[in-house]
């Protein structure tokens, strides 16, 4: 003790001691306060760290220096090609290399997905293989609103593509991106995803081979029906921990630009149910105006219409 | 005939004749083509005029010269006050003089409505009277997605306010604006809109009198439930020609800033059902994180939390 006292009498050591004591107290106090805050938040049922909350904007902020300008220019160019007739809505728009989508936080399914097909970009290049693709979460969607593979597990539904994998085989990365779960919706497998819906996708690709340009807008529909009590209801299943909505129907709006530059538009509305293999696709042709009423997407018609 | 022929021989008259003939032919041709186009569109089940289609943007384009700059400055100032904690989402945002909302085209009900209340702006000035207010359609929402008074007629539901009329009595125009149908949702009348929900609105006003500032975010919830088959479903009624969604629940998130500048946040989730008059409001307090999961609104928490 005496040695300590005599040491403390030396000014330099005194200063060092007080500095160390102060630092320890400061860290101790801040640690205590941090713990108190964590407990308070936890007792209120609130996430402990602010980063757990969805914020707006949700995507991480990156400095301009980190942005690859060549890639930005490429995406901008492709976007202007794909979205030639404008955006149906602007909520949570996500830009992929070969398609775009608007995501609905409430249903955990896209509002719409837009693609642009030509004979040229439908070619399979460099042995692109969908067997190499894996379904992955979309990291740009906040974890509160993001659908996951676990949500689909044992749900009885397929992870159905909105932008079809078969439309994006120019590069492996294009094909990979269609497996991002924001481009996926719960679809009945046998008779729909692997049946009639697949036939519709093949029909679209055939059109791309017979026209200069084909623009495709695809999305879910939650259609009302009348019940025995005479009232109308919207009812749909939700799957998994995140309550991913199972659409009652899916739509596809196709704008075809012929080699004569004439524009034709077709709209399809298919129930998310097994459909008879012999049912002609034309049975599911609808008036575009009806489709608009069932969801929140507005599609502008081409200025010229033929057929 | 001879007179006509001789007249035509005069160069000036010839020119006039050909000009008139040309003009007539041009108008005739364009009239014929217009009619043909109308018939074609009608036969396809499409609206005859392009203005009938929802376009993006939907609001009419006005020239800068028509904008009242004083009013713009006023709305901007009020917006920054109301939205102090940011926007939960940015889809179809509508700016009113004393509140803001985001509109959901699919449900025909707002995603969220934001208000800012103080003791001062809760005062009733200039004999503002809600009896003078009338429910009116929101002309800034395209007619496809706009709810109308006819949709509510004989539906059995009240036209329930999201931004409460009682919170906006500083000016008659403020009160009037809360009766715009984009701020209205179908609510059970007896026991809810005129009962527990009204009590919650009064509680919020009381908080505004005991605090410096109160920020209120209100909106619909479409909550899933489990049925006998073990699966989860979202089910809600839709009313009227326009299929206006009847929310299963309504939420209110309240951020209160005390006179000591401390912030407190409370979230309420109430079923759109008759609620017992004796049920305490605290029974409907929920964890804010749960609420976020039920719909597409993200609310950032205040940076400091007390209580």
C-alpha cells in the first residue's frame, strides 16, 4: 500500500492513474447504459438494434466511387429497352440484368415483372444451364418482407418463375437472376406451373421468334369471388413463416411488334389451379381492362393496335 | 356546269377549289380512320379513347406557370413537419393540407395516412363544422382504382376516416379534405367506428394535449388466420362495383414527443369488428414489429425511446 501511495504522489503516475480510472469508468458507464437500453427495447418487444428495423431506403448506401459506371450504363440501356411502354407502378422497383420487377412487401410477391424478348436474346449461349441455378433470397428486400426458401418448403407449391428462366439464357448470370425469390411466386405444380403456364411461356417464346420484339408483363392476381351469403370476398392462402401469398390467378400481358412494325397486345388470366392439358390458351385471353381492375398494375396500351 | 368550268379555268379559283377539296378529303379520311379505330377498339373490348386507360403518371400535367408557389411552399413546410420520421413507403403518395397518405390501387384503400397533432393545431377555429363536409372521390386517383360513394352504399359499412375529421378543425378546408374517399376505409359502424376506434382517436387527441408533438400513422391490415384444414389464409370482403377491400384490422402507430423532448411510441391493432365498450385500449397494444409483418408499411422507430 505504501508503495502505491508513494507512486501516486508522483504527478505523472497520478495523471496516468486518473486517466485509466476515467477511461474504465467511461466504458463501464456506457456499457451499463447500452445494456439498460437493450433490456428496455427487449421488454417493449422491440428489436435490440436499430438495424433490425426496416428503414427507407432499405438498400445499403454506397458511395459513388464504388459504383461500376459501365455496369450502370448497361443496366440503364437494357431498362429503357425492356420498359419501352413505361412502368405500370414504381413501388420497390428492382433492376436485374435482363428483367425488372416491382415488389409488394405485403404479399411478398412481385406486383409485376417485365421482360423484353427477341429471337436474338432467346438464344442459349455459352452452354447456359438452369440446373446450375439455385433459388436465393433477394438481399435488397428487407428481411421482414423477403420470401425465403423455407417459406416454400413442404408448402405443396412450386417456386414458380414470373420472368421465365427459359427466356434468359444468353448468359448464366441472367438465368441465375431469374431464381431470385422476388421473381418467384407460389404456383400449383402439376397441371399449372409444369402444365398450362409452361405452355403459355412457350407460346410467348414462339411469338418472339415470329416478331421483331415481344414485351411481357407477368404478375399475380388476387381475384374476388361471390360466396353463398351473396357477398364478394378475396381469399388466398399464405405459406411459411413470412406469410407468402399464394395468388388466385396469374396474368401475362404480351405486346408484340411485328416485322411490319405493327403492335398487337394480348392479355391472359389463368387460375392458379391444375388446367386440362387440352384446354386451348385462347380460353384464357381476357380484356386488358378487367385485369387492371383486379390488381394495382396499370398497363398502357400501345399507340397502334392491329389484329 | 359551264359557269363552274369557266370559273375553274381561272387559276385563283382553281387553287381555292383544290384547297377546299383537299381539306374536305383530309377531314373525311381522318374521320373515317378515327371511326374505324374506335370500332376496332370497341370490338376488342378496349376503351375507345386512350384517356380512359390508366397511364403513369395519372395526375394531369400542369405547366409551371399554373402552380401557386406560395401554396407549394406551405405544403412543403407542412409535409416536412408531418413526415418528420420519414415515409413508410412511396407508392401513390397524396399531399393534403394537413395530412399525407399513400394509396393502394389494388385494395382501393390507403396503405397509410400520416398526421401531426399539437395542442395548437387541434383547436377548432372559425366555427369549422364537419356537418358541412361531404364525402368526395379523389380525382387524383385514376377512375379504375378510385373508390366511390356508390361502393359504400348499402354495403353495411361506415365510410371510416383514417385521418380523423376531429384532428383537422383549424380550417374548414382541412376538415373537408379528410372526407376525400382516399382517406376513407370500410369500417364496422356500431361498436367500432362509432365505438372503440373513436375512443382510440380521442385518446390520441388527449396525448396531443399532454405532449409537444404527436405523430400518427393509421392504416388497414389484412391479417392471416388459420383455418380447420391447418392452412393459413387471408380473407376479406370487397364492396361495391370497384371491389373496395374491407380491412380485417386497422392499425395506429403513435409517436409522442414530451415537453422534455423524450419520445415514446405505441402501436395499436384493432379488429374491424364490434368491440366491447368496456375493453381497455391497452388490450390492443401490439409490438410494432408484428404490425409491420402484416402489411407493407415500415415505420422507423424514433432514435430515443422512453417509458
